C-alpha cells in the first residue's frame, strides 16, 4: 500500500475506486483500517473514491506517542494534511465509534475540507465513559509500571501494531517507561475530560455549531447505544438519522465485523445522502 509522510510521520493508506468524489473513513478504537475495506468497496462501486488509512500509532503507520492534544484531534489534523497531499479535499468524512468522534472534530477544525459527515456508532453514556479510559490507557500504564516497555509490547494491542509494522517494536523498546507512563496519563486526562459528555469528546456547543450536512447511523451496544446517536442527532442542526433494523443489546461491545450483514444498507444510506449533498 502507498505511504505518505504526514506531519513528519509515515502513514499507510489505500484509495479504493478510480474516480468520483472522495470519501475518507476512520475506523474505530485504535485499530487499523482493514475492517472498513468491505464497506469501502461497496461505496466505491457506487461511483466514489474511498480513502482509508491507518491513523498514527495504529496499523502499519508510524508511531509517535505524545500528548499535546487528544488522539482524535491529532488524527483529524493528520487527515487534513493527507487530503491536501492527495488533492482530495473537500471530501465526505465519516467514521465509526472513535472514528465518528474524529470525523466530528475534523469538521470542527477543518470545515472547508468536509462536504458532509457520515457518523456510525456514536459513543456516549456512563458505560462508555467507564470502559474506554481503561481500554485505551489504563491497562498500558499498568503494564509499563509492572514490566516496562517489554510488557507493553506483549499486550494484544501493541502486538497487533508490531505485526503490522515491525519497526514499531524498536520505537517502543527505545522509549523510557517513565516517559511512556506520563504520556499515557496525560492522554488519559485529556480523554476523561470529554468522556462524560452526551456525545463523547464533543461538547453540546461544538455540536450545535456544525453546519455541515450530517447523517447519523446509531449503534446498538452499551458503548455505542442508540441514545448516543439520537443525542448527536438532536444537537447537530439539520442532521439526519438513519436507524438500521437493530435493537440495543446489553453487551459491552458488538465488533464492527458483526455488522457485516448491514453493510449493504449502510452503503445505500451513505451514498444516497452523499448524492444529495
């Protein structure tokens, strides 16, 4: 896959489709972009070019662990740079879960580069606020405190990143554990500051300022409850809500792969919305 140097870091990306408007999609969590390839292919078949990329510190992209801003904010700015390099802006910007947060922040920081927002599985609520800080930061802080960077490298999340890009192991092992722990604590504090908002990471005032056309498809687990999608819809002026034939499940998380049966409908909703905007 092609590599671009984005704000000093190598970013792994793929463009699916040969012509048409660009659609940039962010995956959720801290995972690489592979889970969005099937959906990307469906959207591309409808006459769009889909840009997928591994965000910094995920997948096969470069690693630079720092805490000047939230990770989602950093990823939003990285995408703006990548779109400029590819002459792909303005683009339709979308994402799932943390990718939806990043898409909203992208729109707030780079409104001129966003044709419309496509939001999947919006995150919010007390369960997510309790679960995600530990999942994203707490467990890695404890690993580093107990066993240094070698222990961090043995966690499932960092094993995935090392498997995708072998040099990431050297980058991690060369980090001072104390510095890693402090950066993780700083990132945790930045994240927790926005964790209790109805739509995690984005204030009601910020949501109310979005004038970009927005489509929201709510999730159906405890991390991505339908209420969070409804809250985003209520707060983003003029947004549209598309409800899949799903009901909320009392489960911590439904992996995106288990939504595969809904991808034809997601694609149809996205492409119809994009054609109208």
